[in-house]
C-alpha cells in the first residue's frame, strides 16, 4: 500500500524498488518516531515562518521546512519498502 507514489522522485523510487532491506521492529519504531517528529517540527516551523519579517530569514526558514518534509518522505519511502525482520526463534533447552 503506497500512499506516497505521487510525491516520490523517480530516481529515489527506482533506487528504493531495487533495494531490499530488513529492519528490526525497534529500528522501525525509532524511524516512525523520527518521521512524526520531523513532520511536527515542519508544521511548527511553517507556522512560525508566517511571523518573520526579514525576507532572507523567511527564505532560510522555508528551506528548513522543505528539508524536514523531504527527509520525512525519504524515511517513509524507506520504511514502506523495508521488511521487518522476524525475531529469532527461541530454542527450548
């Protein structure tokens, strides 16, 4: 299920489709947390940008927002394509 196909640059999409990764459930959760934090920070920074008066400061601030959103998207694409590693089976003694 891919919600982001319309936003994925072609070269990133090709790379992601041709790579196979397995991640631990703990690592996956840490990336999900990071994505949420980046998106929340981007929303707050975007709201803050509307109060800036200096044009150069506003431009830098909007670049920050764009970078945060791009990084969150990149991580989402990675997670979407990555498989979650199953835990090792326990051996009965």
